[in-house]
C-alpha cells in the first residue's frame, strides 16, 4: 500500500521539491502553504509518488479561496488528463469523470468553498465518492475510468488561492462484518467520583513546543467500504390519455378608425377686449340738512345764589367766596373762581 502527504511547512520557494511534478503552471510555497501563482488559466500539479492500486483517495485543505476553479484529483494518468476530479468553482462542488481531456459532471453539491474546507475524492471499484470536511456529499457508480494511480491538484492560477496538507493513500477493501447477535445497552453511572487533592508542592510552567510534531501512520489493517447499489430504480409512466397544447395566436387584433368628420380648431384672439360704458341715467346729489337738531333741557334741579358780601373793616380788601353753578340737564358743576374786589365804606 502506498501513501503520500505534504504539509508544505518549509521555506518560501518556487521549487516544491522531489515529491511533486508540475504538469503545468508555476507552483510555489508561500508562508507554509501551496500557491498556484497568478498567471491565469488552469494548471495541474501531480504527486511524484504513484499509488499502488487504482483504489485510493486524495484530499487537500483549501486554506484560502476565491471564485475560481480549485480541486483534488484521483485515479489519474501521468499527465492528469484522465481520472476523477472533485472541484469547486466558487458556487458549487462538482464531481467530474474525465476521459481523454473531456469533462463530464456526474454529481453536484451546491455550496461555495470556504477557507479551511477539506476536499476529498475517493475511487473504489466503480464507486466514486466525494467529501467536504469529512461529510459525504456525492456518491455515484461510474465506470468511465477504471485504472489510474496518479493523484494531485487541478486549479486556476489565481493569486488568492492557497492549499495546505495534501494526503493520498491506497484503499484495501475489507471484509463484510456479520450482523451483531445482541445489543447491550450501556449502564448509567450512579453516585459521584471525587478525590480530595493535596496542596501542590510546586508550580511548573508548560514548556514551549519546538520544531514540528509528526508521526508516520501505519497502513490501515482493514477498511469496510459501503457496497455499491446494483441495478437502477425506475418507474414506468402510463401513457398520457390526452395532450392538450396551447393554441397559437393567429392574425392580429386591430380596429380601423373612421375618418374624422370635422376638426374644430380654437380661433386665435384678435384685437383688444374692451367694454364701452353707457352714459349715466341719473345723477343723485346728497340732500342738504334742514332744520335744527336741538334738545329740550329739563328744569334745573337747584339754583345756587351768590352769597352776600360781609362788610369788613374800613379800607380792607377781601376775596369773594367761590361760587358754584349747576348747569341744568347736563348735571355738571361750573366752579367760578373767587374775584378779588375792594369795598370802600364811607362814613
């Protein structure tokens, strides 16, 4: 059983090393990941290690993605012009059978690729299975390509694409497991398991990791693959009793307009619109006022008589007292200021 893997964790370089064959394009390692460059077009990379049999899988991690062709190849020939391709184009995953450079879609899963997705394609006999992140998305029976031991990557040369952690290995079909004779349910746990911890004597800090930790995986002892379905499930449809087709429209729908009987156009205004005033029929003059507007005054309520002068001493001068008159009807009083008069008494 053969296997091959590469995590690309090495210095930036346009030389991928002896493990790879650049079928087309210029591939390189950038920041520990595989880059297809940015020249445009579709390019192909093949693992130099061939699988021992035509039953194997290949998978790769899509570290960074964009709306471009990106996928993994299995059961291929030396120049990857034949085999099975599991590819995303930015909107869906498509499984292709490729014969003589002719691509045929044999299965589809509608989803765009996301950074970190793990794409895997597996060929065992005529059963071709495709996975995304370990979840089976397409499985079909297809015998278009029966042999091929090359695995690799097919991609657009787009600067935004990056790949990581490529793995491929042979698959050996295992034996069919017998049906279990009985089922034993796990017993629920009861009680509580606890332990009194003593006071820590010292505190030891975790040491930083240095280098890269890897382990070589031993070949699987066996693998049980789901058996392919045989035959085809179909249903015979009854003959249609009648077929009613929509009738096509014929002719055209139109109406003939009769000639206009007449046409009345608004006449333009000419000259000036005026109005001649007629002579006044009569002249009315305001009438003069006649008579006199008067009011009969009522009888005075009282009469105030001027008080007699007192005889002062000879040669004295004294003011007369103030007098007040009531004006009839209007009920107003008129104050007459006192007059300075001189009374001369002769003896």
